[in-house]
């Protein structure tokens, strides 16, 4: 956590995000047809989520090493979609890979964020690592046809994939990957679970995050996001709406959405380790016989869950 704070504070000083003189430009969200692009200052604060930062940094490095071994072409191409004002994973990995190995395209819809990211690469003498700075909506962006796209890095999400456009961006960019290319995160799964609040939050508050202290009933996965599933969903006319049966003996328990994130390989984010993997409690579903869940895209992405209590 201390290292994340030190890095955040350094980059904030270099970009001016630690001051108030241009606060307005750095504190405005942008509402898109596919969700909310959070303000530069809020995006910068994501670096302080240490578990999130470590998993994505190590996972992205592992993904790049995988494509370097998989493809003879040099350099391999990475698109960092929604890079934010720090573009932290590209910035840190520019010290591990030379521009002859990897070239990164930094994309953000917020011109203030993109300007900050450009300034950082210039300040640290790492501009050769960057192929281009693109101000565009990642949910509609089209990668240049003449370049193979080896790695897409997208980190535009909150827990349970709400609010931000992670799903829409993945559905747009995964089909543009070259065959054998890698989407980071490699897998996001949202499960519908029943839980006992007394046991759940007592365990979390005590710091004991082991499954042994909880009562959980996993009803099933309601959305899985991988490169393959993103390509399939991009061809579909609507998101799936699974209907899950609730065992009679556990119908009294409330429901939650649980988010599991694998950046790449064995690099994942543990439950409760990050704001991204904190459970999302759902109201009004205790006692339901069956529950239908559908991911709703658009400007306000969210899961919509409804009781299916007919006999």
C-alpha cells in the first residue's frame, strides 16, 4: 500500500493532479452511451487500490511475455483502453520492455486524462514506448487494420460491472484482437450467491476472509467475460438472462453478486482485497423460488435481478 501511495503522489505532482488550480478539468465524469468514464482525479485514485494495481501490473506483464513468445513479430502491439491520467501499467512496463519489443497505444475519452498521460511519458523519457495517444470512446474505437493487435488492456469497471463501460469496451475490442491475442483481464465472472449477513460481514470485519466462516450458496454464474465470450456477446442481440433455482432450505437468505477477476494466468484479485471484488448485496430477493438476472448495458450499466415466484 505504501508503494502505491508513493507512486500515486509522485505522478499526481508531475501532472498537477495534486493541486486545485485546474480542479474542474480533473473532476468531471464523462457520461457515455456505454457507461461512465470517471474523472481524471478519480481514475488516478484507482492506483491506491494496491491489490488491483499489483494484479493488473503483473498480469499485463505476463500477457506481454506470452505474446512475445507466441508471435515472431516485433514489436508486439498493446492497446491500453481507458488509460486514465497516469496510464500506470504502460508507464511501469515501459521500464521492463523496450520499444523494439512492445509498443503501446494509449486511449482515453477524456482529453485531460490523455494529456496528463502524455506529459508523464515525456517527463520520464519513455515516449518511444508509445505508438500513439488516441482521444476516443473505447467502446466504438476501431483499431488500424494494418496493425495486428496482440494485447488489449481494459480496466474500466467497478464491482459487479456496474456504472463503467468494461463490458461494452471488451465487446468492441476483443473481436479486433489478432488470432492468439490476449484480453486483460483474462476473465471476469459475476456469480449470484445467497449469504448469511451476520456470518459474512463478521468474518470480513475480523479480517478472517476464509470461506469456512461464511455461509454461502452459489446459485450460478450470471455473466462471464473473456475474449471468447466477448466475441460471442458482440454477435448476440442481447445479453443472456439466466433463471436460477433457489434451494428451498436456503430461500430465507438474501442474495449478492460476487465478482471474480483474473488479470492473466495466476494473477487474480482476492475477494474483499479490492473495491472491485467486494460483494454487491441485492435487495428484495430473499424468499424467491427462482431469480432471473440480466446485465443491462447502455449509459447506466447494471445487473437487473427479479423474482420468478410462479409455481
